[in-house]
């Protein structure tokens, strides 16, 4: 049970209904940590805590007391917000989410910086210009443009290839390598883990194997999310690299007069280069045409550097024709695709996070705790006071099971004897044979057999009748299962006092009569009767079984 | 006529000792209520609020038995027409007389507008007292139904009871307080729903909540069993035996085996406690300890033989575990092994299963020759669960049996008859497909292997246990009896 005064949920906010169901890596980290904390928790406590959170959730669709099919992602998100609030405010605990986000932020910054730096350095080197010969654009073209074009084709074709059977073979080949490499990596990671373990202090070290197991079990759940997050980081590098390339290129040509040419030892025809350039310039060709957006055939011929001819054959106008093409190609095949890809991955991450199924073992437990009602059926004794002291309670102070000696033997010399038969046994027992039996049993004639219990008025008349007789011996015949109530006890007391101080009363008990005859008494019932009659502390009253 | 509050109150009234408290104990799953053959055990009204998410939906009230039915019936017959609320008028007249305390308490709850559930015990004939009480209730007014608490054979008397009850009660239901559990509780609540249409929706909500709660219990029990099995399969004890003599190694082995067994026993005991708490039993454990199977030690040979799998099941299961492990090697080798791993694994599994012994504990002792050749090789003796799937099957059967008893043991019972129970287990009845789930779970825990068919073996295994528990709960899966399975002597 939750401690009294324990505040389980954070205060409900106005915008709680709009809590975004969008999950982030930080949320996942916190969620996993909080699930881990609950692993060995008391089920009742966790159920009560989580159910409280559920009942605060504005998104629940209520149908009477039962809430039906809540949206798991949104519900878990609300649970997470509550638990975070609780951990941060009440328990002053640090959650792993913020450090994970911080680490990811640092990683992104480092990747961006390295992208910028590598773009700058590479372009700076590729645009190296000594002044005697034009800068050879072939390297730039190959390393910055063509390579990125191939990468782009690969990225576009990968999903298509993945759907064909051919890739299965490829995948198997990769797996073969992985099959060989995997044990090596496993061995290395095990060694690293063991070495790392030695650095961790006492209690944490003891917890590590359990953490490791949990991570191994649960990591596949977030494969997609992690994969796309890393893909996003790679795109960040690409964007930074291309941006740095474009800026460096633009600054270089803006603040220095550069000549660009191309050269090749292989006998590449000028029109081949022209066709490649024209095709590559298709995306912007219709806006910025030949001669400006990409070099014309004449410009290509005019910028080909031939070692034996030096730079004498090169016209100054043509030497400036390459840079717009190179910058535009970098932008269109490097920067823009990376940017679009980054935006697409960003969208994809959102889709992956919003489509997390939370269908695993531990989430299933949490969902059950949140969505199942807490049913409590604790008995509460009535507080209403009704002058609660009863005759019974006063009498109960007598020791239980006090043996009551039958007074039959002591009072044999009194004259009259009478049977009082409960109305419930009237017609069930053969009264004549019963009288005979009892006459034999007690050694005295039973003069009368009276019926009691029809009504209060009838019993009062019977009481009066008994007062007028000199009864030496009374036998009440009753059913053993009919344990005496307050009324029965009072009636017994009234009968014995009406019969006189010298009278004896024996309560003879029978089981359910069969064919007009009494049956054996249940010893347990007999014990209950004896216990109840003993509370009267009256030696004149005894309880016996009718059939011995 | 009644001072009806929004909260439906259902008062269980009747003659002393007819089992009002027993019926309520079963209905409210409370085994702490005082139940005794002595009349007047219940001295005050005891309320059992049924709270769902902290909100009381209905309240069941246990009342003392009628103490002065004769005086009461006389008073009601003379006065009922004079008052709009005769029950309240009765209280006002008799409240000052302590001997009418019980009767006033009954009338108080009726005067407050409670719906009366008149409890009778039909194993005894109808008495004048019962007729008086029925008359009192009909004169006191209000909605009411009769509940026949029948725990003995009562052919003749039941007919008589029904004849007496029909004119006074439009709804009459039987309910064996000592042999009822969830389905019967549900049925009784459904019957109560019919008494007063105003409360139908509330009771429907209770029924839905109880169904959800029961389902939740089955899931929590399944989780507890799954986690128990995972922990037991993962657990191993080891000790370095470098330089020890053969005798010392043997002694060490026995010590470790006992240490392992004790830990498994402890984990089982913890899980049983969870399940007991789940099904709200506080008095019941010692009764179950006398069960012929459950009274034994889970590691004893006769228990292992009585519970767990048949030889056929064991052979199939070990073959499946072997195939799963071998298959993962095939996958790692990209199929270049032409399924050799799967075939060898399955064949090894068949042999292991068919010739397996009834031990549940496995011991790994380092090879002396290997130690001499490779001085750096492992010198630890290790004790763990056997790879044989029977380990899981035996513990699972043991726990299912426990759940079966926990579900069905009525909270009104204070006797000890269950020791005569001849039920032994369930695992014999599980299908080949279910064996595959079990095999996947074992392969995952022991070797960390998953497959496409069972991507989350822990969850798959839990769902498998949930299904078993559901079948047990709705009577579609019953434990086999002594005749069907060899059973050790109790």
C-alpha cells in the first residue's frame, strides 16, 4: 500500500490532454530506467501507484468504471511524465535521459564540427593554386561530386535492392563475414566489459550483470530508433561537410582570381566530359544554361591542360567557366540531398518513435498495472453504537466448555415429569413412543408433552401453565443443529423458573428425525449447546443427546 | 419507505449459524472473518465495501443472526401498518434493551434501505424460526432475495425450503460458500443485480471490475512464474576446486548441489507467497502443505516423476531445444552448414530426452586432463539447472497446481480436507506447439537465442502460462488424477 499522504501523481496541468505522444531518445532512456527501477518492486505498491497515474490521465475514455482500450503510447508518455516529476521533485533522483540527450548533443556538435573541418580542409587542398597552371578540377569533381553522386544512387537504390532476391545472397555473404567476425567482436567486447567492471565500485559492480542482461534483452526493441538516430548524425556530417565545401569554394573564388582546368593522361574525349557535365547539370540546366551553369564543349576544350603545351593555349575567359558548375554540383549532389535526407530521417525518427509498439514483457506488465482496476474488499466493523452490551456478551465471561453435570440423578424423588417439544419437531417424531422411551430412560412416567415455539403469545401461556404445575422434571427436546439464540436461552430460563426452584431441566437433542424416530446427535452441535447452556451457570439445566 | 443512499448496500441476514459470514467471506474473498458453529459469533454489522479505484461501488454487510425472531414477528404483525418505516420504529422501541442489540442492528441496516439477502442453510429442515424471520422481512419491506447456502446433500429439505421461500422472495439463488470461487461469485453478483434495477449499472461495473481484476491476477501469477523459472534457469553456483582431493571435490559438489536446491526452494516459496497474496489467502498455506504432491520436496525423484513431462513430451521438447540451438548455429554460418546444426541438435535432444534421468540439477566438474594440458583452463565446479526441459516442466506443474488450489480454495473454508486431494498436475496435457514455446524460452534463457517464431521468448512464455491459467480458471484444463498418473504416497 502507498504510505498515507503519499502524493503519487504530479499536479494535473492544463495542457495534459495535449501531452505530445511523441517520444524521444531521452524519453526512452528515462522510460527504460524507470522500468528497471520497478523490476523488484512490490506488486501491490506498483499497481496502486500506476493506477493512480492512470486515473489522472485526461486521455482515458471512460465507460462506467471501466476504461477501454487506452492508447498505449500516449498513456505511457503520461506515465513517464508523472514518474519523472515524482523522481525529480519528491525523490530527488537523477534520470539518465538528460545525460543521454547531453551526450547526443555533444556527439552532434562534434560531428558537425568535424564535417565543417573536413569539408574546409579537403576543398582548400583540392583548390590549391600555384599560379602557373590552372587548378585541376578533376580531383574535386571525383572526390566531392562523383563520389556523392554514387552514394546518392546507392541510397536511392538500396530499398529497391533490399526487396530483390539478389540481396539475400549478398546478405548471406555479409553474414558469412559477420559470422567470422562476430566471435572476435564478442570476445573483445567481453574483455572490455570485464576490464570496465573492475573500475566500477562495489555495489554498482554487483548490479552490472543484471543491467547488462536487461540491456541485451531490451536493446532490440529500439534497434530502429537507434539506427535512425545515428543515420541522422551521419547526415549532419554530410550537410556540414558540403556546406563547408561550398562556403570555402565561394570564399576562395570571391577573394582570389583562380583559373580552373582539367587534365587526364587517359585519352578522354572532350565531348565525353561535356556530356557528363551536361547530364549532371540537368537539375539546374533549364535555369542556368550552357556556358554558365555548366561548361560548353568549347569551354571544356579550352580548359584542357596538356602538359606539353603548357598554359599558352588556354583562354582566360574559359578558365573561369568551371566554378559555377562545381559549386552547383556540390550543392545539388552533396548539400541538398543530405539536407533532404536529414529532413526525411527526422520525419522517419518521429514515425519510428511514435510507432513504438511497447509490446514487450515489461511494458506489458506496466500496461496491465495501469489499466486494471484496484479492487479492495476489506471488511470494516460497524462504528454505529447500538448499546452493544447484550445478555450473551455478559454471559460469555464464563469459561467455555465448562462440563455441566446432568442433575437427573440428584432429583429423582420429585413427582411430575413433562416433555416440552419444539414446534419444529411436532409431526416429525412419534410422541407416544418417545414418551415411552423417555419413561424407561429416566425411570419415571412422562405425564405431559407440550409444544413450544409456535409464537410468543403461546409460549407465554405455556409459561403460565408450567407455573401452576408441580413439575419435578422437564425435558426440552430440540434439534441439535438449531444452536440456541438469545430467545432460546431466555425461554429456557423462563421455563425453569416457571417450573419452580426444585425442578430439573434436561435439553435432549436429536439430529434430523427419520421415519418418526430421533437420530444421532452431531457431537460438534452438542458441544455448542453445552457451551451456550454453561453460560447460564445453572446446575439444574443439563444438555444430553436424545440417542446415546 | 427507506432512507436510500446512493451507495447500494446489500445486507446478508438470517438465522444464526446458517453461514452468512461464510457466504460473505467467499463473496468478498476475506478469510479473516470469524466463522464458528457457535451462534452469535458475528456481534456487529461488518461492512465489506467493494472499492474500485478508491471509489466504493457497493457495500456488502454481514449482520448478526436474528436473536428474538418470535418477539420481533409479534411486534411487526401488530405494528407494521402503523409506520412508514417499521424497521426504524422497531429500533426506536427496542434500542434501549441490550438483549435486542443483534435484532436492532439487523433492523438498522434494513431501515437504512439495504437490499436484504436472506441466507438459509438448506441442509436442515425449515423451522418455525425461519418462517418467523421470513415474515419479519416481508413486513419490514424493501427489496430482498434469498440465498441458499447449500453445502450438503439436501434433496428433500431443499424442496421444502423452496416451497417456503417462493412466496416471500422473487429471486432465490443457491451458493455453496465452502466450494465456490470466482465463477460462482460472479453468478451470485449477477443474481443480486436482478433484485433492484436501480443498482444494475453499479453491479455491472463491479462485475466488469472483478473480471478485470481476476484477469489481472492470472497475468501477475503468470509473470511471477515466468520470472521464477528465468531466475532458476539462470542461477548457478560455483566454487574453485583447485588442488582439492577427489573426496573433497565430491563433498564440495554435494554442498553446492544443496545450496542450489535451497535457492530454488526459496525462490519457489517467494513466488508462492506472491500468488497466495494475489488470491487473498492468509490462512490457507498450511492446508496445502498436506497435499500428497505438494507436501513432498520438489527435487525428490517421485515428485519429479509425478509432475513434469512424459517421456514422449520430454523427447519432443529436448529435440526442439536442441534444434533451436543448432538452428542458431546454422543461421550464424549463413546456411553453409546445410542445416547440420539443426539436425545434430535435434538428434542430440531426442537422445537426451529419451534417456534423461529424473534429476533436475546438473553439475559441471572441470576435466582433469584438460587442466593438465591447459593450466589456465577453468577450475570451477558449477551447479545449475539441467538443460533438460523437464526442469521447467516440473516447476511449472508445481506452480500451476498451486495456482489451481489458490484460485479455487474458498475463503470461507476453515477445514482441512484438501489433503485427500488426488490431483497431481497439468503439464502432461500441453500440446507440441506449447512445448515449442517452452523450448524457445529455455533456449533464450540458457543461450540467449531467439527465433523468428518467438521473437520475445519471455513474453511468449508468459502468454503461454496466462493461457494455461485461463484454461484452469474456466475449467477447460483440469489436473490429472491419481489414476492417470503415478502419485507418491501422501
